[in-house]
C-alpha cells in the first residue's frame, strides 16, 4: 500500500488493456505494434472518450505533427481521467494550434548549425546525426516537430554520404549522437551498417543513440538488437521518459537487456505542465529509473516549440523540483536541469543557488535543510613554518 505522500514506484504491465483479444505473439511483435498504431480520430474514439480540447486538437494539429501512438503506450492512458499525464504527451490538444510570440519552429537553432543536411555541428567535438524523421509514437512537444513525422512543411533530407565524408574529414569530432526521429526504428541490419561505418572512422571515440523506443515500443529491444549493438562499444543510449507510469514491466525488461549488453543508459526528461511538474512525480520517476539501471541524466526545460505554451512551466518550477530532490534522495537520482539556449545557445545548466555569498577568502553556503556553512579558501603555509618543517626533516 502506497501512502499518499509516498511516490508509487511499482512496475506493472498494462497489456492487453484496450486489445483484450490480441494474441501474446502479436502483442510482443514490434511490427504488429507499429501496424496497429492509433493514428486517426476514429481509432482514438473507438477506445476512449475525448475531451473537446483533444477532439479539436486532432482535427487542427495533424498537419503540423502527425499523431501516432503504439498500442503498448496507448494502454497506459487512463480513459477515466481527462488529465491523464500519458494522454497529454501524445494526444493533440486545441492549444497546439496557437503560437505564442516567444515560440519558434526551430527552437534550438539546429538548421543554422548544419554543415551537411542532417548533421548538426553545434559543439566543437561532437555532432548530432539526424538519421530519420520517424518515431514509434509522436510527442506533442517534440523539439524537432518541424521535420519529425513527415507531415509538416519542412522535410529532413539527410545526405548520408556527405555526412560520413564530413565526419571523416573533421578529426576534432570524437562523439556522434544518432537521433532523429528514432534510430532504433531502423532494422538491425541498417543500424549495424551505420554504426560500422562510423566505427571505421579512427577519431570517433564514442557513439550515442537517443531513443524513445524502449518506452514506446519495448518489444523492439530484442536479444538480437542488443547483440548487434554490443559490437559497437563504447556505445551509450539516452532514453526519454517523463512519467513513472511509463516504466512498465515490459520497459524494465528491455532496459535491463540493454544494460546486460554493457550499454550505459541515461534518461532525458522534459519538464511538462500536467505531466511531471511536481517533485513527487519526479522523485518516483528517478527512483524507478535507478531500479531499471538507468541514470537520470537531463531534465529539460521545455523548448520554445510552436504550440507548446500549454505544456511549458516556468523555469522557477523546475528549480524548485531540483531543490526538493537535492539532499532528499541519492545523488545518482538527480538529473541536471538544463535550458537549451533559444536559437542555438546549447545546454545551459540551471541549479538552485546554494552559494549565499562569495566573500574574501571564503564562500558562504546553504545546505538542503537551509543551514549555513562557511568554506574557507586554502591558507598559504607561512614561509617561517615551511622553513621549520625543512629543518625538522633534515634532523630526522
Ligand atoms: S520520440 Fe523524440 S524525436 Fe520522436 S516525437 Fe518524441 S521527442 Fe520527437
């Protein structure tokens, strides 16, 4: 029994849920999951009653970012709760059709840092390689919704050969992050080919994949996929999960399989209004992540993506959540809260202010309980004391 003040950290399966007649073999087949995605108003209304805001959102927002939800993820939706944190992430709402003055189509300025279409070179030693515009399901707050899902005005046209040649030539690049879209939607053979090509470049030390497949489509995390990925070490995977309910028994099995293949796992969450904007939810999420061998890595302030104002919080709310985690749980459980500088500033860490004063030769600090401490700078050893120590050493 979970007390109301304690976060729920249990793992459960929601299958078969809205698909009571589905055979286990189908349910566990990633191709079946993809074929049976919820991607139309009639699909949605066959299973749940939509609110007026959702119904209008489906009708108005579909030409901006497609709607598509795997049966696995759809099963997490509570049909009796119009404020369910799962439905807010994947079912369009009418608010998406309104653009706030501060919002941008390309909030992280990626397009202006693309030396080759599909390759973002924003930081000196690492690149973001956008290898696909497709995902298993689409997040309504997606930073790349200008290209992801293929229904918007802009299209991702990755120039594969030019991108590989750029990487071969740029010896300063030591770290490549494959993202998109979701690279784990590729077949094992296609992904193997890409990773092999990158691994053949001697100065690339480190490969990373950003993926929400372990959450949207855990059936894709097969032993065969893990066996292929482990050939390409050092390879890290950043997953993306926002709410503890997303960490089901199937998701845990997939994540443990990846960890057993020696792949270090981190999680990137986005702070979202009505989804995970409370310390209690965040605490349950980070605890469940550690239980699945995933290190909470970043908590992102939601980017200024067009049509996202209903999902964004103030920055102060994020700082307040970190303040309620730091000192109150394991250090490993605390993600770095960051803002991606609008227009291409890169990730900027945001922390509660624990430094009260920086006086001469000391800092005054506040701990997580509000107690004040002073930490002095090192005292230089006086010349006379140094001399005395030398003399003592000579005599011993
Ligand atoms: S999985 Fe990632 S790339 Fe795909 S829609 Fe969600 S945030 Fe965007």
